C-alpha cells in the first residue's frame, strides 16, 4: 500500500514538472477591420456679418403736462416710529425678577426691589457662569456655584435693605447692582 501511494505521488510530481516547464504560446487573433469608404467632409466658410455702429441723434421731447406744484396743503408727513429700548424701572416690585447673563454681562445691570423679592439669574450665554452677592461691607452674601448654559439659579432677598453688588467671579467685568429698599409703590415690573 505504501508503494502504491509513493508511486501515485511520483506520477503526480512528474506530471506537474513536465506541465509547468512549457510556456504557453499566445495565439494571434486577427479581427477583420471594417472597411469605410473614404469620404472627406468639406467645410464651407461661414461669413461673419459686419456690424457698423453709427451714432443716432435723439431728442427728448418736453413734457406736455407741467409737474404738479407741491404745497404744504397737499403734503402728508409721515414720521417713522422708532422703537426705543425699554428702560428698566427702578420702582420696587414684589414679583420674582429674572436677570439674564448674555455675552458675559448681566441684563439689567441695576435693579431695585422690595425686601423679600426673589431674583432668578438665567444663563443665556454659551459658557458657564456663577453669581456671587457682595454686601456694602464687602462680605459675601451668597454664592451660586457654576450655572451651566440654559440653567437658572435663584435667591430671595430677606428683610435686609441696602445696595448689593453681584459679580461673576470668573468674569470680573460682569457686575450688576441690586438695590433692596422699603416702599409702598408696587407698580412697575421688569
């Protein structure tokens, strides 16, 4: 059995060696080329028209109807309406008031409220802000921590009256003033 197997392997090797040593000869295939009758297209030149510009005298006829005379009796004056920027009222109020933080500034920059008024700071900016309240003596009244964009933080002022500065510690130019004062006039809102 081993001899038969060895013989088969030997035959396969001999066939492989003898078949691999011959190179394939390419056969040339010729395809008949179609015959096209020789025709030559003749091109005739196209004439280009010649344009000559000659000046033409034109006259403007006088108006046959006179222009209307403008008098103050037939003139209507329209005054454009200019929308003024709303001014923040410094009248004390009892509603919860919102202060916006936009473009690294507080809006409004100054606000007068009654004692007990709640104020909400809304971050309308694209960066994180913080709110820190400082009393007239320089002590810290409140500190919000980070207020991420589109978030709010609120603080309700107690019965203490005075002027309080509010800053963002990360942006020293951001500053607003909250004035808390007694009053009986509740008109005006922000």
